[in-house]
């Protein structure tokens, strides 16, 4: 339906010729924006209902495990079902620290939450197939778990800003019994809130993807991050850091880059750098973490992303 509508507007209503830069970019934009918005609204609503069964208090109890590495695993998994970006994940991150959840475990959550989310997973599956979607979730989980374990072993709790321990987190109450009407009402409001925050990033992401799709020549992209460049993954991460978007907003850009011939690992490294290592995130986290911990966090995640990028380029080379 979305494709038919995009074709009608582009080639019938506007009478643009097929195959030209402008028409291909516009068609890409008109097709992807409504499709992603529709999937976004549906998936966020479903996940919001699931979240009513996992209020913050219950999450904290799950994460405070005797064996810390299990807490890292649980935190990375729970990050998939929680806020879409670091801005909205930080209050929950603060609440975990305030309640006594180990720092390394909370870091696994902080990496997982913006890097992996259910919307991006569904979109990747729909656009590229199960293999890419599975690669995305496995690589994101590995980075989140290993980063959290490393930071936990470094005993850097003293590098968390002092005010963090004085903040109380608000949200769903574990003691309250919610009816299905309450859950649906919460899901509706949550979906509205999330959509109001991310719609512009999705549109910007689709717009950039459309420009890449229609105007950027293959030679330009492959010159700097192509399969023959041994530093392609590093370049992708460096390019991604100044940008800012949630994972869903980067999907159209990733789609356009993969169509231009970029390797899977390189495109995923770019996507994860945008969602996990952006400059806005660095600025926001500086209010919570002292410089040494902040730099350790970013450095650990960056190295993890690069390693994952090269690993999956090796695994899926020629595929």
C-alpha cells in the first residue's frame, strides 16, 4: 500500500521520470516515512503494554543478582524493552544506581537501551531479513554485556556524580494492580509521548537516507567506508559520533548505505555509533558521570562496536 501510494505521488501526480536522482529520492522518502510511522506506532504500543508488567521497582529487583554477570545479561535484555534514547534512559539508569544496583550492571542497561530496541529490530527484519536482525541484536547484546562487565571490574563507583544517589525515580508502581484499561491507557499515552519525541528523527533519518539513495554515488561511499578499506569500520564509527538519532531513525540511512554496497558490519557499526556514542549523549551523561568514568564508558563501547563491525564483516563477507 505504501509503495503504491509513493509511486502514485512520484510518477503519476508529480509526473517525475523514473530513474532520475530527484524522483528516486522522493519515492524513497514517501515510501519509508509512512511505513516506519505505522510500524512505530504499533510496536511501541505493544511494548508499552509489556512494560506495565515490568515497573522500575521490579526491574531493580531482577538486576540485583548475587552473580553480577547475570545482572549484566538481564540488564542488557531489559534495555531492549525500555526507552528509545539515552535522554529517556538516564532517569531509569539513575534510579538503578540510587537503589543499589551495581554500576557495571547499570552500564549494560545504558548501552543496551539506546542501541537495541524493538522498533529497530522489527524494521531491520522487515527491510533486510532475519539474518541482519539477528546480527543486530546479538552484536548489541554482546557490546552491552561485555562493556558492563569491564566497567564493573574497574570499580569506578566513585566517578558517579554525588547528586545521583539523592534522586528518586518515578514511574509505574510495582505494588499497584493495573486493569487492562489502565494498561491500554498507559500504552496510548506512552505511544503518544514516544512518537512526539522521535517522529522528527525518523523523518530526518529517512530524508538523509533518501538523499544517499538518490544522489550519493557508489564511488563516494565505498571510497571512505567501502569493503576494500581496512579502516572502514573505524571511519563509520567516527562519522556516526557527531550525529544523533535513535535506532529507528538510523534504519533508513542504513538501508541506503547497504544498497550502495557497504558491508553489513560497517553499516551496523555506523548505526550503533549514532545511537550509543553521539555527542549529545556525551554531554547529557557528563551531568551524571565524572570525566574518567565517562571516557572509560565511551572508549569501551567504541572498541566493542569496532570489534563487532570487523567480526561481522568477516563472517558475512561475500554474502
